[in-house]
């Protein structure tokens, strides 16, 4: 229920953003940039939360998930893509892991061209937790470099985040995003990765894994409450059996062909 509410709210937010950006005087160049939050943009985001997660799990655990688990996870995001407005014949999660990987590689080659704005977004995202007072990103003009973190602790946090990000995405993309390279930070990031690998191994144990799963769920719920996620979703949103924006289209079923 909560996932359905969140997905529908995100779809409504996408619609508001599109309408606002396409209003006269907003400066959106449709000929150069295409429609805002278009199908390719949504597919790229969908893959970032679906196939890319499977890649990250394999990197952390040192081995891929069983094929059945991968297929089940992709189907979950196939359904979420359907809720968010991704056309079923364009949904990369509908054709299996190999197709999702190929589509992600194709989109990365087409869309992923980091520039100064990309680097500015990366700096803001990695600094947000330790430095919430950063100025907003520049709109309609060249972005300016954010001020240095206000404290040594914030600087250390940023370097840790940047080092772990570099380890996960690779140094070429890290260089393109202008993320700092720190030798000590790389060592710490590798230790974090080994700790996550040990955690994943413990989660696979019968007794210990159940206890860790309960603790993990409790921690996630605490984070949701702390950041207002529960209050954002609310408790009075009605739950519909079908998506209100696509009432004539059936919910995609596991293994069903696209458009079925």
C-alpha cells in the first residue's frame, strides 16, 4: 500500500514538473533537450533502481543473486515502472536481466555526458547530509562552485562519500564528476565494501539473518519517520485496484510478454 501511494505521488509530481517547465517563458528547449522527464529519462531512472542494484549487490557480495531472485526483483520494478508511466513496450525490466543490462549500457552511452552541472549536482548530493545549508543549484545560468564545507567533520564526511562513490562507479566517471581522489579514503571505502560483504554473508545465515532482517526493517522504519516519509505518504490515500492513470491496461504479470 505505501509503495503504491509513493509511486502515484511521484507520477503526479512528474506531471506537475513537466507542465511547469513547458510553460511559456520557462526557457525549456524542447528541440534540444526533448520533453522533460520523458520516457528515456524514466527508463534510465528505473534501471538505476532495478538492474543497477543487482550490479551493486554482486559487487558487494562477490557473486550474483540467483536467477529467480533477479527476475523477481526486475518484475517488481516492471510494475513500479507501469505505475510511474513507463510504456510497457519500453519497460526494460519486462525482458529479463540481459536486456536490462543492454538497455542500461545503451542509455549510458547516449545520456551520460557529465558536465559542470553534473559535477555540481554530485557535490551537492554528497555534501547534503553533512552540510544542509548549501546554496541551491544555479537555474538558467552557469552553476557556481559550492562553498567549502563549514567544518572539518563535514569535509571528512564528504571525502568518505566521494571515495565510496568512486569505488562503486569507477575512476573515469569519478573524474568526469570531479570527485576528489584520496588514497586514505579509497582504503576506507574498500573496508566499508568488505564490511558490507560480511553483512550480506551473515544475512544468508538462518538464525542470524532473521535477526538482522528484523533490525534492518526497524532501522528503515525509523529513518522513514525521522525524515517525514510516513507523514508525506499520509494515511488517508485511497488504494485503487488499478492505476488511475491507465485504467484500461492490466497490471503486468511475471513472465508475460510486453503489452500483454
